[in-house]
C-alpha cells in the first residue's frame, strides 16, 4: 500500500487524505474507551494511542486510510477538524521540500 500523494494548497478530501493527523501524539482523556492493547504510556505519564514503527497510530487501517476504531475513537480525534488550522498546518509542513518527510510510506 502506498500513501496517497500530496494535496496541499487545496482543501483536504477524504479520498486523498494521507491521515497525517494520525501520526500526532494522541493523549487519551477520561471517558475514552479505546482497547488497552492499542494504547501506551509515555515516560512522563499520560496514556496515549500507541504508534507503529512507521509512526502511525496502531488503530489506523492502512489499507483503507481511515480509522479502524472510528466509532470508539478518542475525544481528541473527534475534535480534530478536517481543513481546520491544525490540519492545514501539518499538511503544509509535510509538503515543505526542504524538510525531511513527516510521513514515511508504509
Ligand atoms: S484513533 Fe483513529 S482517528 Fe485517532 S489517531 Fe488513531 S487512527 Fe487516527
């Protein structure tokens, strides 16, 4: 499976989304009901979504490029706004030619 291409400069679309947000650290909150085997604890304490060796959240379905636990995804993932300021910022950062890619192709 290869990651869909870059699409910065235009609004993110579900069919071309590279799920860059699913490589960010996802801190779990009280009330989140994520299965424990999908989580990890950082050295400094907070419980987070575990990430695989390629950097993506382990709940990411990389065949379909979407969340494998969508109905039970953490609160912080529910609040993340597609095409919002944070979405645009990480997509623009990833597209910078003078930076190492923020995302490896699995
Ligand atoms: S729980 Fe789902 S939406 Fe949240 S980072 Fe993981 S794959 Fe992405």
